[in-house]
């Protein structure tokens, strides 16, 4: 497996993202929502650099299966614990690939009446996009590669790697 982003590179970029969010959201109390499971390490580290009184919650989605994946049909497998009405949300994602998952999530959460929604994604593969989605904070833009580590898995493995590496099978 080839190293793509070292833990040090991830940490320093995440620190910058946290500081930018702190500035942009000054005076607000962000409600940060991590998309399980891949975004957990990112969300945890990011929140340590957001110097605001924030709260956290978790949501999980799964696709209906390979056959329907490209249609973007995803189902909610774990919902939020609390209401998001009038809250200022930050959705923390590990990676935006086709954009279908994020598009589904944003629409789902929007319908619940939050005051604002921002999206922070550690990685983005714009060349794979099937639907336009707004990502307010992007850690790193990467090529069309399958990566694992720092939360990202292959068959539930490698989430515990400190670095992000290119999975070569
Ligand atoms: P999208 O709906 O944007 O196509 O897919 C987003 C989800 O696909 C991510 O949250 C992640 O679970 C998975 N995914 C997309 N690209 C990669 C990748 O390179 N590595 C891993 N491990 N998962 C990926």
C-alpha cells in the first residue's frame, strides 16, 4: 500500500480547517454531525480545533446494495439522537466521491429545519462526482484512487491506520 497522506499532513490540515471554521462560525454553537463510521477520527480531531461551544452527534447511512448504488438510494441505519431544529450544523464526512450520499444526507437534514448546514469533508474526489454537492471545507482533493486508513475501510479493515494509503488489493 502506498502512502498518500501522512498523519502529520492530516493533522496540520485539520488544524487549519478547525481554525477556519472557528472564524466563520464565531458567535454560533455548532452542532457537528459525523457520518459513521469513516468520519469519526476526522470529526474528533477537527472538533479539537474548533474553539466554540459545540455539540456532537452521529448518523449512519448504508446503500441499498451494489445494484442501486448509482441511483443514490441510501437508507438511514442510525438516526441522530436529538433535534436539529434551528441549529447550525456541520456535517463531517470522510470522503465525497460521487456525492450521492452527501446529497441524500443534506436533503434529509434540511427537511428538519436547521438554521444552517455546512459540510466539512476530509477528502474529495471531484473527478467522480455524479451530482453537484456543496462542500464548504475540503481537507484534500485527491485523484480517483481507492484509499484506506484514518477511518476509511476496506471490508471494515484498516480504519485504524494513522495515515491514508492507496489500497492496491
Ligand atoms: P459517495 O456517495 O460520495 O459516492 O460515497 C461516499 C462514501 O463512499 C464515503 O463516505 C465512503 O464510505 C465511500 N468511499 C468513497 N470513496 C472511497 C475510498 O476511496 N475509500 C474508502 N475506503 N471509501 C470510499
